[in-house]
C-alpha cells in the first residue's frame, strides 16, 4: 500500500503531496482533474509572492512542482468510496482499488450557480463567484450581489468599500444573514437591498455584462438594473458526497477537521475547500494541504511506533 494517498489535485492536494514526499513517504495522488478550480480561473492576483498569474499557468506550476518528487500521479480517475481500515481501501470509478496507510482528502468544492440565461456565457466576463478575488476589478463600477445569506451580505459589505455601487438581491422576503451584518450593510450609503427578487437573466453586450433582469417573486413584475459585475453568493457545495456516512460532515456537507486536518476517522485527514476550514482561497488551501500532510505523517509515526 501507499504510505499516503491524496484524493484531489487542486492546490490543497498538490501541497499535501509535496509535503508527504519530502518526508520520504511513498505518496500518490488521485485526481479527476488536476489543478481543480484553479483551472477555471482567469487572473490570480492574491497568491502571495506571485504578483499575477492565471489558472492554467498555476495548475502547470503545481504539477511541475509535484513531479519534482517521486509522487505517483493518477490523473483522470475518480474515487468513488473509501473504506477505513489498515490499510484504507479506495475504490475508483474505473473499478480499480488502491490501498494506503493514510489518506488526505482534498476534493475541493464548487460554487452553486443560478442557472439562468447569460450566467455561463458571461462567466469571467462580469459574472463571478469570488469577491476576494475579483472585487478590485470592479473599482468604482456598479455591481450586483445575488444572495442575502452571510456570504452574500459579507460580500456586499466588502464590495461596497471597493466598487461604486452595490445592489444586493435576495429571493426570500428578508435577508438571512446575521443581524449584525445586515445592520452594517444597511448603514452603507452606496448599497441598495432588494428582497423577493428572483434573478432571471444576466444581460450582456456580447463581450461583457451590462445588466441583470429580475422578477418580483409575488407580483411577477419584471425589472432590469444596470451593472457591470454580478457576484453570485448562493452557496458553495463541497465535493463530499462520496464519503458521506464514512466521515463526520457539518450541516453544509463540509468534512469536519481539527487544527491538524484530522477528520473523525483516525488516519483520514482532509484539507482545503471541502473542509470546515474557513475562507476558501488558494493560499489557504496550500497551507491547509501542508498541514494535513504533516498531521498524517505524525499519525503514521505514532501508528508504527514499537
Ligand atoms: P479544488 O481546487 O476544488 O481541487 C479539487 C480537486 O479534487 C480537483 O483536482 C478535482 O478534480 C478533484 N476531485 C474532486 N472529487 C474527486 C474524486 N471523487 N476523486 C478524485 N478527485 C476528485 N482563490 C484565490 O485565492 N484567488 C483567486 O483569484 C481565485 N479565483 C477563483 C475563481 C474561480 C472561478 C473559482 C471557482 C475559484 C477561485 N478561487 C480563487 C478559489 C480557489 O480556486 C479555491 O479555494 C482552491 O482551488 C481550493 O483548492 P482545493 O485544492 O481545496 O480544491
């Protein structure tokens, strides 16, 4: 069996693999799509020490760094289930089974999308899911935030300090975020809040976003606002379905980890966007992967002590 198998080839998985290999462990990565969400990203300006890069470039750099070590890289393969034990058994979609003394899960997450016309077409042309990443691109401009939960309201507060004007649209009759956040948002002069608003279309000019159509959920009245950016904040879905029932998840479906990346199953660690670690960012996932690999290494040392 492998000493350590990593499931996922995004920033968290790549980082875990390098840390494991540098400890001399027999290490493998199984990744459906190496690079993960990074592959969907255009400009990356907040990976500290790299002033600017883009997704495909960063994914290639991650792979090059992993390949500098004797890591077995198993690409285009999906893990369907994990059976804890010594060793762990990982069943792949291809039917193969892999065995490992320890496992680091790093399967990431995906943003929930609105599923309306124009959204996919104008993704990265005004439609975005990450205020920390893309807020500065809309400096001085008008933007909409979709979603009045904590992430939507936090995004709107954050953006109001950077962009010209923010319209927050919530489908329910009231915002669902914590009262303290709602109070803060309402105190900001360049923010408008619209409730009972169902987004129906992202409007573009062929090149970029120019507006947003929405319908009142009760009167059905149609409206249009002019915006250059649409920040969709209606939930992040962790890729954890395949381990539901095997390991403890929280209410959002995230794998519960402690400060060493240890899950509820001994020898099973997790890192990055799929976990309870807050703030889903590349730099956070990189650190988290290192932490989980070191946590798993510590576990292996103790498990094999005489
Ligand atoms: P991911 O990157 O999601 O990688 C998950 C990996 O697991 C992939 O290799 C996937 O194929 C694999 N996988 C999933 N399920 C299985 C399975 N069952 N079996 C095998 N493999 C599996 N962050 C920033 O810091 N700066 C930015 O500018 C930025 N821009 C972004 C733009 C977009 C459009 C998006 C979507 C995200 C952006 N983010 C940005 C967030 C950042 O990409 C994530 O926080 C980061 O990629 C998380 O890394 P991860 O390794 O945890 O997961």
